[in-house]
C-alpha cells in the first residue's frame, strides 16, 4: 500500500527536475464563495501538468533491464508528455499510444519531448489496449498512467507541497481520471492531517467513481465524454480505488458547462490558463458541489494547463454564453427602410454591443415583405439579458433566443 514514506522518497528523487508550484490566494474566488480559496498552480508545472511527477518517479525507480528495453504507455495527453520528458531526460526510449482524437497540442508536445507517438482508438481505454499489445511484442516496460505505486507516489508530492505551503488547509479538491493523482495527494495529506477533507471531482460524462463507491466495487462506464479530456476515463484503477475508499471523503461531479465557466473565470479573474481537467476542482467549488463553511480554507488543484487553442475558443464562447456575456437572437422584421434601425436603437439604448448581424431578405422561411435577422451580442450578464429581451418584446419584436441558457 502506498505510504507517506514512498511519497517523501519520491519528492527527493524528482526535486531536481520538477517545479515546486505556487499556492496562490485568490481574492476573487474567495469573495465569490465566502471561503478562503488557495489555488495550487500545477498548470504551470513543466510539461504543463502534474503528470511529470509520477513519470519521473517511476522511471527513476526502474531496473536497468527495464530502462534499456524502453517504456511504453497510453495517454490522452498529459501523461504522454510527462513520460516523454522524463524518459528522454533519463536516456530511456519512449513510445506513447494516444487516442486518435487527442488534442493536437498534446500530440505535438509529446513528440517535441522525444516520445514516439502512435495514434490508436477512440478513447483512452482503446489506446491502452494497443499499448499493452506493443509492450508484449516489443518487451517494453508498460508505464501505467495511474495504477502504479511509484506513479501515485510522484503525484502525492503535490499533497506534501500543499501542507507545507498552507498548514491551515481544511479541504483539498482534486480531479479524478484514473485516480492516481487523488490517491497520492490523499495519502500524503491523511497521513499527516487526517482531519483535512479530500474531495474528488469527476466530469458528469465520465463519472465511474460514484457508482463504484456506491457498489463497493469497481464499475466501468460505457463511454467517457467530456471537454476535460485529462479525466475522460471509463474506469478508475484498482489500486487508486482502494485508496479512494479509505482516504477520500467525498466524490462529486461537475458538468462540462460548469467546467467551461471555471476556465473562463480563471482566465478573466486570475489570468490563469487551465485545461478542462485543470479547472474541474474549482468548478466544483464555484457551483457548490459540496458543502463548506464560511472562511473555510479550500485548495482546488489546478492540475493541468494544456488546452488546445481551438478547443479554448469553443470553451470560452460556451463560458460567455453560460455567464450571460454572449447572446444570439433571431427575429423577423418588416422589410422597410429603417426597420433594422429601430431594432438596433434598442440594442444601443441597452448598451448591448453587436458582434455580428445577419439581415436576410431572401430567406425562404419568411414572406417576401419580411426579413430574417440573426444578431450576436456582447451582453453584461443574466440581468442585462432579461431586461434587454423585455424591452425588445415590449416594442413588438418577436425575439427567439438562440444561444443563452
Ligand atoms: C490535467 C489532469 N488533471 C487530472 C487528471 C487525473 O489524474 P488521474 O488519472 O491520476 O486521476 C489528469 C490525468 O491525465 C490530467 O491530465
């Protein structure tokens, strides 16, 4: 069983290479939640995620025979980068099987760190199966992303850092994919301060931990669909599951929309870029997924920052929609000069800035003396949207809301 001693030994081993990441108090999120929020900024770890810690510790403890045969692993992205970086640094050859649709940025970085990328399958589980086949045929060491004691010990060094930097911590919130990260952190924390709560977070579309805990045995789900690709796994590991059962106080879930809002807020209010999995812990706090007291000292682990820029565009737009900062409406106008101006005058009076407007007189869905109009607007929040819609409707415009919740 993973122990505090394993984690402390891992810390000494990986110290020369990994960054001891900052724990930063957030005025904005503390204000918003009435708690004391300290963000563990693991998104600025080398390679952009905590995975380097576990991979370094595993490779450092391999036998000479295993090192010389090379390593192989499967990963949706961050473990891939951690393994490629750690292996190359240790002079070990690495192959990484990634799901076919793994984010381009993660694929490219893995190659840049010296790993050979093999694309295979729809998701992590399919990639993992292929990686095991290659491990068997090429006699490579299979470096598991989470179901491995040395990997969990490496991830657990984050728990040591949190306790060192913030001895008054009361609750630590950690995303769960395969469960390696939370296992390490929970072991490090509970061994020293058993009263500190450890809360796990999964994405609603990839939540195998709650049913597993309820059934008291590992359950796997049929699909794992979430924007948080780092935690899109169908099943947690056997060893992490045991630690989850004994050391984790509660596991909660968050929706993709809630994750998108957390990413948006982190960028806007903290100037901090995270990927979906990296924002999941904060999303759980912001959306009250577990109960906490006023002024409670809470540390959400922002465990990764590797987000594809294309995905970021989509996520930010979703975040703006969810927070009422973007509105798309449709209406039908009489087709006479000045009709559009009347509509725009109301938008201007309500300070709703226009991103784009599409005025279509040739639409076959409306009669010939009308025009079909779609407008994208920059808005200031839900209250602003409600009053704007009310004003438009009071003036006789039949408005259909296309994007807003
Ligand atoms: C950014 C990020 N957060 C959290 C996790 C979950 O870690 P674990 O699989 O150890 O639970 C991952 C896993 O890849 C990740 O990349």
